[in-house]
C-alpha cells in the first residue's frame, strides 16, 4: 500500500508493462495508482463513466503546496506524457477537482481553477481526440485565442493568453471540468468516419 492507502501495482515493471497496465487501467480499479520504475501512472477513465460527466469542484488552494498535492500534479503530468497526450484534466483520472495540465510551448504546466477571462470572436476548426475516448477523432469549433485566469503550481495567480493549439487545449480541458467531452460538440467525425 502507498501513503494514500492504495495498493501498488506494476512496481518494478518496465515501461512496456506500464503501458499495458495503462490500457487495462479501467478494468482494474478506478482508485488504483499504477507505479513502475520512476513514473507513476494514474488510471485514465474512459467514456462512458459518470466521473467524466460530473462538474468538478473548485480546487482547494490551501492544499496546493502540500507535498502530496505537488506529487499528485507530477503524477497527472506523467500520466498525460506516457499516454502521449497534450493535455489532461483531473476528472479524467478520477478526481473531480478543477485542475488541468496543458502542454505549453514551455513544457507541461499545471493550472488550478482555470477560468476564461475572454475569448476571440473568431473561431477555428480543430481536429480533436481525447485520452478518455480512445480511437475517436473529430472536428470541433473552438475560439482561436483565449485569455485564461488560473493559479499556477506555486500558488501564483496568473493570466495568460493562448493562441492556436494551446488555446484549443485550454478549451478542451476546461470543458472536462464541466463534464463536457469533445464528442458532445463534434461537427463531424474524422475517425472512425461513420460514427
Ligand atoms: Zn479530453
């Protein structure tokens, strides 16, 4: 058992084992944390799952600087990276808190309680997929650029402007915090094309 009382699985396994475990994570237990070598994997929930559809509660900033929270942010980031994602939202790993990880130009960053401050009128079509809806891709209309208010992992209030792919990731991930998936907004599927 680890410090959170979760059983440890996959300890000492290699990366290939970890990826196999990731694929089967939804079959094991939603609260199981999979560990192997230096990377800790959180299970990624797949649609349909009620946790993905539940609006997330504000993240309690009082807990942000606690070592367990910082470790959890690392785990969320590592889970995204190992799964080859460019964004992930906490509810996708079973935690209904308003926290997202976004792959920015400066690497992956955690954002607590992100909110749109403004969004461009201009929209773009983006082809999206989702770690929680594997194998499905489709076209979604998104704002071309957004301004986002959030708290960073050091506890600093920030406001940032995102454009292009980064703006799309913010919109996709913040949707997750409201229980919304890209398949709810898709205009047409690109793969499989006949969904
Ligand atoms: Zn997603």
